[in-house]
């Protein structure tokens, strides 16, 4: 007997999907959100009366929808009540999958006459009362999906999971979900559930849209690992994704001003919508649904027309280019460790992990893909979206094979260029398997990782070293003496530093930078210092202090405006020290005053590196002296701003080509957009940046020490003879040479250990202080011995030995004196060795 096929659904809502690998219940691909079902919150959500609510529910059900989401407190309990009345009137309870939530205090409106403290939170009593109330309001004897609305950080995992599963056993709840909660809590709760034979969480609910992509860091990977579905709210941008015309006309909803990000994203969404003859919101929904499987966006709306437009998203298939364009409108940093393991887009499957791909060509089972849109057949869609495994393996193998010849090409060029060779373009996150790699995860078996020296460089870092070394010798070396005598940086050298990509080492390629790692910058600084520490410090300050400040603390607008310029043609300067504040940097007198349009800065800065060449100044000033150092704020001041002037260029003992000046700020007015980060957080930024900068100074000093050493040993082992033999062959000289090189090697070990720990996201403050302290000491000793080894020849200003000696003195002074480093080290050691 042949059974007839089921009828064709009225809409794409009627093509049901399994909720999650751990929840075998079928639901519509779009979940109808009921937060706006009620009049109680109309002052800030807009009006949606009961008649309108029922018309929306009727249309959703008639189009095949069966998945409804509400909460115990929505619209002061009206949402659950109105849904319950509609369900009873329709007589369709068992056809629906109803989700509600507990945790919020649903009796909040009665706080003036009741003790309401236990009507909220994650505890057993809150759950017991809330669920009983929800069942009554919804006029049902069970809830299909009960969410923990948010984590209260007081309830224990054991109490939560046991009390939830008591409701499961009682038949009052079928499936469990959790919302707005850290990933680690969910994983721990699910693990407890599995170990104790309990029902785990099957769905996670939280904010996710083209503008807010934090879901992609931890939540989506967690859900994939835990077998959970995703029910994102805010996929439509919370009402902020609109065309310009819609933004002007839609005043019914009480929302705030549109953000620059939402406007940029809206423009891209509108462009894609016009191309596909659909609505902007359809594109926004399609975006989240086509990123990962088991996604059921929660859609709201106060009109049936809103719902009709949302359903269209289920028949829209975005291209890879569409998704790239949407994401390019508002760049998102996936963060460590995902960007380390898989690049700027994170890990998109095992084929993305470059460290594993270096082991050999492999083939992988692909991660599950989202269900394609209905307008294309399954076969056509799979051909478009499923990349063949063999092709992926081949492409990754080609990348690995390309690394070595790229390095060889760089070293053979007559005029190397970091950007021309493009090692970062081959694979910008390549890093060595140093001994720190084995400590980056507690789950790594270090016996399986061959040990490598801490100073071992990756292919790309080695290519960087060769490229910068040749550039320094060919281009900078002939000008060193002239620049030192003139006490100024040759403008052509600055220009070529930008051309070589050395002024934007860590700036992402999207902003015109080289897109390389922190250690690559350290390698470049070290190699430049072997030839001229003055050039090295320019690159050091620009990369480790200025660029890093904008990358870490700059707004998207500041990044878009300044990072391309800092990478290609504008030198940056870091303005912290003042005439009366050196080591006590936060005893600053420079002040800032807030105005309606921005800020006014008044005061002076002293010992400011790069100030003659810079066009971009990060200036620290106190916005509220009554708060002490907590009033310190960071600002951006452009060269040429009225009231800003360079008063005096210092005449220094060493690093003479590097400009160091006094800066005056006479009521300098800057726009509010020039605020860097948050008001009052400047002291935090400065400390964090100086800790990274100290690794850069350590690189400068180790490079200087090695430059002085190589300059001197070539003389004593090749040129200078006494008593019939080269002076380098005397035992006394050999001992000094051996001791000096040992100290340089030790300094480099401290340097690269600090750099690797910084990259690995580990605490590195003590390591940075030790590296700077010891490297500056070694630079002073070795450069002094270099003069002794050369005798009168190295005492004259004809060679470089005496310059290395003079330049080495600054290492013990700037970015924290040696005594400051000793204080830091001692303070951190005391914490380790005291209770």
C-alpha cells in the first residue's frame, strides 16, 4: 500500500528541522519571539495590543510555524497570558513547541507590596515558583523548552541541574535551554548532567547578528561540541538594520540613535537585498542561518507584514561573496586562540589549523554545513557550498610548500622588501613550535612535541630577519654616520621604512599593514639595531606603542582612519613623560577639559621620541585630577592642530638621529572622536603598552649588543695583530669574547621568551622587565668591551664602536629605568613567594 506524500507547506516555515543533535523535536526554522506581545512595555518597545498579537500568531501558525518563544517576565507577564489564551482558543497546544524562561523576577511590578527577592535567580525556589506560574499563564501542563534566562553567578551547577531535571522527571518540562550565559558555565553544566545521567542543555539563546558577532568566539564552537542548537535574538539588529528612508519614517519604536556600524551594515544588506529582490531584514536573517547548522533565529515584530518579510529569508541563499561583504562592513576580531590556530577568520574546520597541516597532506571529514535555502535544489546547493576535501588539502599543502622558497627569494634579492616578498601574505600567522608552545594548553602532551630553541624562528620570521638585515646593511648603513653627526633622521630612510612594511608589521592587511605577528616586529627591531639603534627605536615606538594602542583601544572609526596611514606614511609618537614626571609617569600635570564638541588639552610633554617626524601623537592627560591617576585619559592629536607645537629638540649623548623633543599644548582643541578608548582608562593603557614596549627595547638592546660584538670581533680576528698574532687569539681576549657572546645569547633567550609568552596570551610583565633589564646591561658591557678590543681605532668617531657605546646608555633609562625594572621584578617575585 502506497501512502500519499504530505501536502506542500504554505510557506518555508512548514519545512521543519530537528532542534538540536540532543533534542529530537521538529520545529519551524524561524522561532516567533513574544517579547513585544503586550502593552505593559509599550513606552520603550512600541504598542502591540492583544488583537494584533493574535493576528500575528494566527498568521505564523497558518504559514506552518510551530515554535514560539516567551519568558516569565515579558511585558509584566502579559506575553505568557496572551499566548495561553490564544492557544486555548485555537485548541492546538500539542501542535506547538513552546519555549519560556525563568530567572528574571516576574513579580517585579509588585516589589512595593511584596517580598520578591526569591522570584528571581537560578535557584530551586525561583524555578519552582516561576514554572508553576508559567504553566498557569500558558494554560498548559508542560513546557516544551525551558530556558535558564541568564546566569546569576550564585547558584551552584549541582543545584541548577538537579532542580531542572526534577521538572523533567515530573513531566513538566521536556527539553532544557540556556540564555545569556558564559560558555564555560554551559559546558560545565552539561558535563555534570552527563556524568549524573541528567538531561543536558540542548539550545543556547543569545545575541548574534552581523553587527554583534561575539557568538562566534566561544558560543558557536561550544554548541557544536555540546550538540546544541542556537536561537539567536537580535539577528535583525534590534531594529537598527534599516534603509535611510526607513530610519527617517519609523518612529513607532523607541530606540536610540543608529550606530555607525549598523548604518554601514544596513547599506551592504540593502545592496544585497536589491540584488535579490527581497527585503533588508531577509538578508540579515539569512546571514546568521547560513553561518552554522541548527540556527533558529528569534523573530519579533508588531505587524503581520514584518513576519511576511522575515519568512522570505528562508528562500534566500547568500553567496560567499555576500557574506564577506557583510562582514567587511564591520570588521570582527575572532581573538586568541582562534586567530592563532586558523587565521583571522578563526578555525573553519580541521583543515584550517596550519600547525597540523605542516605535518603533511591530510584529508578531513568536513564539519556539518547549514541547511541550504529552499529556492535551490539540494544537489545544486551542495555543489556551491561544499568545498571538496581533496581541494582543501591540496591548497593547504601548497601554502606550506610555498614558505621555504619565499624565504629563499627574499635572501637573494639585491634590495629586499618585506612587502615585496610578502611573507605575511603567504600565511600571516605562522609561528615557530617553540618550547612555549607546549605550555599553551593543559591538554597538550609535551612528549609528543619535539623541543626547539626559544630563539628558533619560523619560516616567515626567518625571512623577515634576512630581509631586514639586508635592507639595513644596504640602505641604512651608508647613512648612519651622517645621520648621527647631523642629529636627524634622513627622510628617505623614513620613507623606505614604510615602503618595506616595517612601520605596520602587526597592522592587519585590510588596513594596509603587513599582518604579521608580534615576534616578527621584534625580529625587525633587533636587526635594525645591529646597524643603527636610532632607526630601530623609531620602528620600535611606532609598532609596539603607537600601532598597538590603536589596534587594542581604538574605535572602529579611529582604526579605519588612522591604521592605513600609520602603515603607509604617517609616523606615530607616544606622549607620556613630562618635565616633572619621569619614572613616576602618572604624576602628570597635563590636563584635559571636556567640552560639548570634544576636549581641550593644556600642558607640556618631554623626552618624546619620533616627535620631529610624527604626524600622529597619542597624548596622555588628566581629565579629572580629583581622581588621581584614574583620571588619566588617552587622546589623539594631529600635527598642525592649533595650539600644539614642538618647542625644543634635545641634544643627546646617543641615538642622536632619533628625535626627542619637548611638546607644548596650549589649549589644544580636539574633537570627541579623538578620544582613544575610554575616559579614565589611560593609565591602564599606558601600563599595558609599556610592558609590551619593554620587549621592544630589549630587542633593540640585544640587537645593539650583537652589532657591537660583530663589529669588534671581525676586527680582532681578522685585522689587528700584536706580538706576531691576531689579538683575538690571545686567551684573555678569547675569554672576554666568549663571555660577551654568552651574555648576548642569554639576553636573546629572555627577549624571545617574553615575546612568545606575550603572543601566547600568558602573563609576561615580569619577563618583559627581566628582558629589558638584562639586555640593557649586556648592551652596555659589550659595547664598552668593543671599544677596548679595538683600542685607539675604536675610540675615534671614524667607526661605529663608539656610537654603539653611546647608544647603549639609553637602554637603562627609557620605558622604565633599570631600578624601575628591578622594582617590578621584585614586586612580582614577592607575590609568588609570600602567602
